[in-house]
């Protein structure tokens, strides 16, 4: 694996992988491979930036040798991955959150008020129907309170509040909650992956010294 050292300190190194498109699967396999090495205390792969951060023990040359000796797309390395879907699920959550926030901002900025009100009323049908179904089933659940809050806001002509309530509900579901109407038979919320990969990557910078220009080659 060819990579460039971006920054390093005592027992820690951040490198950027060169000439390889870092997919979710490749990032999972590379991270699992590094974490299975005795010399590596912890490794994190950020697939969006193609960076790898490792904390190691022992000599620096041993850590460099592990990075340099890695090869992508080796079939036997796939068995090292124990949670292959975690990174994919995390990416899906991030994309859903971005779509919700970006869509709401764009509607508020560019959609005329009458069209925004009509859109809010149309989106409210799903939440109102959930509340009605709970009432008809003689069940007092949170969907009834959500529908009541949205319905009262619409009757008062307060479309902004109704839209905000629906936005927060959708945000909560996209963050990993379970819609009890759509996931009947399951108990408890679904949670996202324990680790947030590719989030909060540190900006690249180069420290003084010849080590920053080091290049690891296969």
C-alpha cells in the first residue's frame, strides 16, 4: 500500500492512502486488518478522505512495515471483518440526515409561503393517519400526541410549527429510531453503528521535519 505520512507524534501516525479509491468495503477490511496486528493498538480508517490514523507500540519502522505490506482486494482479508454493515449503515444515516436538513433549508429559502404550507399539509397526512389509527384501536401512544400537535398547529394556521414538529420526528427516525407502525412486532429502538466512521476527520496539515514527506510504498 502506498501512502503519505500527513502527521505523526509519539506512538501515533496519520497517513493518506494514495492511488486507491477508498470504498466502504475497503475501509472496513483495512481497519480490521490493522486492528488485528499486535503492534497496532488502534486503527481508524476514514473512507471519505482516504486517511488512516493508527496508534502503535514499539518501533516506528514496524508500524510503517505493516502499512507498506498491506494489499487491497485480497480475499482472505475479508474474513477479518466482523461487522461489515456498520460503516454502510452509518453512511446511510449521514446521507438521510443531510437530505432532511438540506431539503428543509432549501424549502424555507426558495419555496413560496403558499406552496410551503401546501407541502406541509400534504406531509402531515401520514402523521395524522397514524394518530387516527391508534385512536380507532383504542391505544394511547405517542403517535396520538404527535398527530394532535400537528393537527392543532394546522387548524391554527401555524404551518411553521407543524413543519418543525414533522421535521424533528423524521430526524429522530433517520437517526436510528424505529417507526412502530412500520416495524410492528419489534421492541425497542434500533440503534446505529457503535462507531462513527468517516466523521470528524481532522484536517490535513504537515509538521516540520523530513518525516512528513515520507512515502510508504508497497
